[in-house]
């Protein structure tokens, strides 16, 4: 739930940030003071959205570490963003009810070195593939929104793309944010998706 709320918080904060225009104070007697107040309010809203998003991110990482019965030192990986979350999601479950534990509550013998190397290779490849997929999905989404905007405004698609290229830095930052959120969401839903696929295969 915390991961799902992060994009909502960022979008809501960005929408309020864009709606608050300090130039609305133009024409008032105390223009300078009102302009400064609106500018501070605008920056405060964006800062509050970022702080709330970071708090939700840390909360999601805390829940993940607790669910896997791991030491709190693993939470330092949350500072790495999506790559750190990928490592946390790849950690084995050490809870007493986990399948990898014996009946006496003691963990089984650690895997051999070859199995560890295979697991590292698998996680690196999975992160690379999912990262490429998320970036491609965001790119397709940008192109789709550009087509819709061109249709709505009645202009050529090339004109809309040229306008976005003029502010490529802002669009690149937004795309990276969306890609990061989508990648983390895929990692969070990965166990449920694998379980669903396994059930479908068993039924067939």
C-alpha cells in the first residue's frame, strides 16, 4: 500500500505545485509580499510531497525487512532507491514459517557457492531486464500522451514532440520518477505474479 501511495503523493504534489502561480499576485497593492508568500507556499507543497514520499518509501522498506525477519541494518539499502529495493526483495525469508526452514525452527544449511553465484547472476539479469522493460513502457506512455495531446490541440505530432524536446530536462526527470516507481511496483508484485502463474500452470 505504501508503494502505491508514492506515485499518488508525487502526482498530487506536482499538480498543486503547478497550480500555485506566484504571478497571481500581480495587480495587487502588496505584490512583492504576496508573490513571496505564494512562492514559499509553492515550494513548501513540493517539499512536503517529497518528504511524504520518502517516508512512504522507508515505511515500505521497513515492512519488507520485517516480513523477511532480517536485521534492521539492511534498511540502509533503502538509500539506493530501486536497486536497493531489488536487493531487499531478493533476500531469503528467515521467518519461522518460511519454506526454507526446518521443522525445529532452525534454518537449513546455507546454499553452496555455485547456487549463490547463480542467484546473484539471476538477480542482476532480472534487474536489467525489468529496468529495460519499465523504461520502454514509460517511453511508450510518453508517445501515447503526445498523440493524445496533438489530437486534442489539433496540431501536428511533430510540434508537440518539439515542445517536449525544448523542456527535455523536466520530461527526463519525470520519466525517471515514473520508471523508478514502476520498477519498484513490479518487484513488490513479483511474488504474487509468480504464484498466480504457478497456480495456472498446475491447473492446466
